[in-house]
């Protein structure tokens, strides 16, 4: 195992990327980076990280911000529960720890939105504690190198790889160790078609020797996809437009959107025109257009959306879910990427 670890360290020293969160031991900034990089590629997450630490340079700044401000800054990253948990935890640390980030593994793990991997990453990088951080990259590196056939999405597989990771990590410089392994998986031992000919481990890696890199790691579960049909009503009256905030336990919680009707099946255009609009107090409503269907793919869902553009003399808002917004202010609200794309590509042209 020593030669395995040594080769990855050597590779890391020669190939590591220059990333801003590697230039600090501030647990607040390391935490921000780790939350952003969950389900997000480094190239995409870099700009968000820079904007977050500029807008909220300390945990007090983040705690004192409104949730709408945090969500707006997060807009486009997806998995918005990460942003809500980030904001909640910042307030918790300020209120319960005087703004001082916890410095032991168990206390970090107890924070909302932080799991075993993130806790180990923060503990090792910020506080030099020897906890092995195992993310998707490390699952892949270890399972390929040691030829582990146990599915990595099973409890047995996770436990098996965590055990190996714990044996590999050293008391000395554990943050360097974790980052080296994560970087090796992100850049060298990539999910599809890794270039094993350029890998320093090709002579000792089980998957490379046996030509099994496309079969390891093994997964036993297939992601179930759900198909949904959204019909958004873009309702304008002079300089005003209607928005509503999404609530409940569903995607995009607390983000804003146009009034929405969801259907269990795809509707024909004449069926759309016969729907009762979400706002039934429109005065002299005039249907302007209905967009083509827009496909929006999430991890577990595929959404087909259409936008119904209506102009009206006025709307009488009795439902507190709807808010009247000046059209020029619409970009101040945090919206899902699906609506952001519509606003940027279509709405400005109307």
C-alpha cells in the first residue's frame, strides 16, 4: 500500500490544479468549497466559490444574509437544499458557537448538510485530523486498484472501501493525502475511458491489468427517472408580472417561478388553452403565445415545460402565493435554471 500511496502523492505534486480553496486553512472557506463541489464540477463551481467568499467573506456575513440573497447567488448550481443548509448552518454556528467553526470530526458531522465525507474533508484539510474522506473519486480509485467487485452503492461496498481508505491515510498531513486521492480520481482515474497508459499505477492496478476499468466500480442500483409536465403562465399587466414562491417538499424549494400548473401527461395546445389559469382574477386576458416544449433534465427527473404568455389589463391578487413584480426587477429573484434560461433566451425578445 505504501507504493500505491507514494505514487499518487508524486502524481499530485506534478499535476494538481491551482484552486483557491487550497490556498487557505480557514474551515469556513473550505466548508463553502466542499458544499459547492458536491454534485458540481470544479470548472463550474469555481466562479460560485469566488462569488460566495466575496459576498460573504465571513460566516457572520453568510448568517446575516437573507435566504433569498443566498439562493440568488446559488442560482444555476442546482440541488438548492445545499444552499439552504449552508445558510442554516452558518446561523447555527454564529448562534451556538460564537461564529467559530467546530474543530472536531463529530461536531462537524453533526452540522446540517454535512455528511461523513464532508466532515472528514474539513477535519483533515482545516484541522489536520486523520480522517479519510471518501467521495465518488476515491470510491473509483480504490475499487479499481484493488479490484473490488462489491457494489459501491451498497452498504457493504461503502464499508469495504472506507476501511481501506482508513488504512491508507497517515497521521502526518492527512489533508494533503485526501486532496491527492480526490484529485487523482478527478483528473487521472476518470469514470469513462481513463488513459491507463499514462497512469503511474498501470502496472499494479487490478482493473488496468485485467482490462476492467469500464466495469469497475460496480453499481447495483439504477436511478429511477420521473417525467413531469410543467405549464408556466407568464402573466403581464403593463409594467408588472406575476411570480410565486415554490413551497413544500419538492424540487427548487423557496425559489420563485411563474404561476404553474403541472399535468400528469403532456397536453395538446387546445387542452392548454382550455385549462383554468392559476390566477382566475384576470381582467380582459389576452393569450399572446404558447412556447414549444422545453426539455429540462435533472438527476432523477425529466421536465417538459411550456410557457403560456398572457397579457391582461390587471390582476386582483387574492392568493398570497402570488406576488406582483415590476418586470425590470424580475432578475433580482432566485429562479430555477429552467426559468433562467427562458428569461435569458426568450422573455427578453417578447
